[in-house]
C-alpha cells in the first residue's frame, strides 16, 4: 500500500469538543504568586530579619516549576527563615522539606516517624533542580 492509497483510505471525522484541561491550575499558581511576593511581605519578618534574595526566590520558582505531577504543589507549605525558603510537604508519617538556602543550592530533608515513635531522617545536599519530584513520590510509597 502506498502513501496515496493510505491517505485516501483514512476517514477524517470531527472530534467532539472535550472540556479544556487546566495545565497550570490556580491552586498551583498560588504557590508561585506567594513566592513572588515573599521577600516584600513584611508580615513574615521581624525587625532586621534577613529576607530571601531575588535570586533565591527565582531559584525556588525554577525548581518548583519542574515538580511533576503538579498536584504536589497544591499541598506545599512555604516558610522563610533567615534568608532561606523552606517548602514543606507532609503525608501520614512522612515529611519532605526542600531548603532553598541560596541561588543554585537545594537541600532535601526526609523524615519518617516509625511505629515505635522514633524518627528516621536524612538530609540530601547538592540536589539538582530536576530531582525534587522523586523525593515527593516517596511520600506516597
């Protein structure tokens, strides 16, 4: 069968309209809006407290844009501490914290509370921007 025969035999029919899929839902957008305003939000800081630099904020935004699936961003809790940005996720007895301490630096802390009440934890340093999602997937295992 040649290409002319093949294209003649393919029937094209109109496709029914499908509800649009929101690729960047507003609940996810809230995370990025909050990050964009974090350094200027006076309510987050005491007198003389160090605020995250614009480059640290931009770094956190770049990393979080790479989080897949995006629904992880819905439950992200964002805090600041001495110029750092901390993004926290918890599920059941597990916790993941991403520390954005300065531009191009990402540390990831993992914690699990065992049945006997003890806590096991580990800090991964020098995590690459694209590597946050597997840590978040761990929450669901």
